């Protein structure tokens, strides 16, 4: 399924999710995803599929070799609508040729790779075409000024907390006993102004998250128990969905930053690192309550996902192929949901909100306008 829409005068591009093992090949100016054919269709009749969603195949890895066997009967070859693709998310074992990499670079489509546990591993990102020397200097200067860095880091934490509170207030109105956590998180928000360094601020952010996760067992239906945050590997279905969703938001934020003049590696709440795009870690904190947590709440409370949609192995818990398809379908639908923007006066998608957040950061660094973190207003 490929659906197009108009947003702010431009075509809304879609994400391509690769969960099968396979390879991307290029033939002239067309990109194809080649994978072994499945004997049976794993979809349920009438089940909705995410746009440009390629399902998982639990088979052997398809090697790259000098010969192209993509026309052989045991393979299927799907064209990738590259002009309508915003980014590629590869969850299976996916191989690429140098020709494909060159083609993706020219079309400015990044590829995000995820590991066995669903966590983010790396991004093949085209050469930055929008990077600005002036913006780099201004952004770096903001980081080097300890007070400016701390002030901006506080906004990421308090902005995330405000969106967490929005979720909790909704469930309080639904009769869930979350008043204690709401009061404690608000107390942390007030204390944020007195914090003197980023290390303390990160600790506060962790405390807010712990309080928030403590409410999940009361918010969610029986059958899904949280039991504390575990990562790499996640130990139960809730942790598996949180890790999977957080990785998706991180990749989506990398896409948004790439479309601006911002430097991916200069961050403020998280320490800059040579090995990761740390600014995306900062920005994604603000959007996790909207794009990850609300997806999880809906999937569980509406019985759209069940414990049978996960697989356990040696103390780890992961979404299986059906579970990934369910989660990605809902997550992609969330990205495409639109809301009337209060400042722009027009409808924008949730995906576009991340890009607009990056634009606001750029205006802060250039002195055009003070940055105010995105807050859920509905």
C-alpha cells in the first residue's frame, strides 16, 4: 500500500520498513528489495498493513554476489518507490551494494539498521547538504557555555515531563490511581530550576521516568506486567515494546535533524559522542510520550497485541514477526496522524512536529526566537 498526502505544500514521504532478510539492488535508476519467497502469507485476512511494509522472513541471509539471481523463481523482487520514501528502517539482515549506497546518497534517503533485540545500531546517512558553518559554530558555542547548555538541557527534561504528565492526567480522568506520581513528577519539574549541572539533571530525568513507568501496571490491562525497566535485552513484552518504539523515534529524529542545518553530534542533555547522533537523543525524549507510550497504551488496552506476539529466549523478550508488524502499523499510523498546529494555523502530521522542533532549536542558536519545547495540547 502506498498512500500520498499533501503537507505544507509538499508530498508527504513514507517510511519503508524492511523486516525480511534480503538485499537492496539497483537496476539503472530503480531500487529493488530482493528476498526469498515465502510459502505462506503470514498476514491475517483483512489485517491492515503499514505503508510500504515488508514482512519478516525467518530464513537464511541472502548473500551478495557478482551474479544477480533476483529474476530466479525462488526470489521476489519489489520495487522501492524511492521518490516517495523518507527513510528505510532495516530490521532484518539486509545487504546493500555500493551502487545502492551511491543511489541512496543522491536521493538523500537514510537507512537505519536495527539489531537482533530491536535496538538501534547505525545509520547510513547521505552526505549532509544543508550543514552550515555558521550554525555549527553557534550550536557549539551554546554547548561550550555551561549556563546556556544547562538551560537548554532543562527544557528537554521539563518538556518531556510535561508530555508524560499529559498522558497521566488522561488516565487519571479515566479513573486510574496515578495522583501520587503526578504530584511527584510536578515536584521534580519545579526543582529543575535549582539544578546546577547536567549530571544532576540526567538523574532527575531518570527519576521522572521511573515514576512514570511505575504507573504502567495500573494503566494497562492485566496480562502485561512491567516490573521495572530492562534493556539489551528487554525481559518482558512491555520492555520489548518500549525499547523497540524508542529506537524508532530515535531514527525518526535523526531523519528530521538531517533535513535542517543542525549538527547531529552536538547535544546538550546527553553528552556528545563520536559514536552516535546525540542531539537526536535530546529531541526524542520530548516525543516518546506521544509516539511510543500512547502506541503501547492503545495496543494493550484495545487488545490489539497479546503475549503471543512476542518470543522469549534465554531471558530476553522480543516482538515476533507478527508483533513487529502490529507495532509498526500503529506507530506509522501515529506518525501520519495530523493535528491543527496552533502557531501555523494548519494541519501538520506528528512526524512533521519533530522536524518543526528542530527548526525551533535552530532559531534559538541564531538568536531569532527562544526555544520552547513541544507540549501536547490535546
